[in-house]
């Protein structure tokens, strides 16, 4: 009886070891990183989106603001609400290109240059997430953003199952 238990235990350990080795090889080889740019003005400056594929796909969005997608001109210079709305529309569009929705966002960091924009930003964000699962969120007041006239910038991380 002892021999049968030992043989069973050895077989179990060998099977577990093979499974762990296979899992480690799969995880090590399964991640693929890709970068994307959709606006002409961003090419060569930064990636607008970085995706990581593996057991799930992580989607990292660069800060989205009110930059016009073709030339980078800042739209709605004096209107925090309109800048926020434009930023979230871009986020939704980019997420859709990668098979994700607002419900797939797990982290948002929002930057504003004037804390008085907080209420407009909050209203805009609630509208953008209407019907979607809320994500974690960090709201930061900064002295300025990348371009003159930018009041709001939002970056996001989303995760979708493969």
C-alpha cells in the first residue's frame, strides 16, 4: 500500500510540475505588446494606445484631450466641459477599435489646469460612464498641460478577456 501511495504522489507531483512548466512557458510567451497612433500629429511623439495581450488584453491609452485628431489643434479652448466631452468621445472610439467599452476601463487619471473645472469634469465623466461600470479614478489639478489652451486631459487603462 505504501508503494501505491508513493507512486501516486510521484505521479501527481510530476503532473503538477509539467503543468506549472507548461503554464510558465505559456505566460512567458503569451504577452504581446503593440502600439498605435490614430492622429497624424502624434506619430513619432508618443503612442496614443499601448495594448498588452496575454491571458487578457490590457489597453493603455495616452492622455486624451481636445486635440483635433488630424493636426493636434486644441478645440474648445475656454470650455472645460466641451474639452472633457471630446476627450471621452475619443476614448470611447479608441476602446471600440480594440474590442473594449467604457465598462472595461479599470483606471482613469484626469488632469485639469483649473480646479474650478471640477464640476464640469464631474458632469462630463458621469455622462461618459452612464450605464457602464465605474473604474478607479484619480483627479489631479496641474499648472498646465502639453499644449496652450488645454484644460482637461484624461488617460485610461482598460482590460478585456481574450
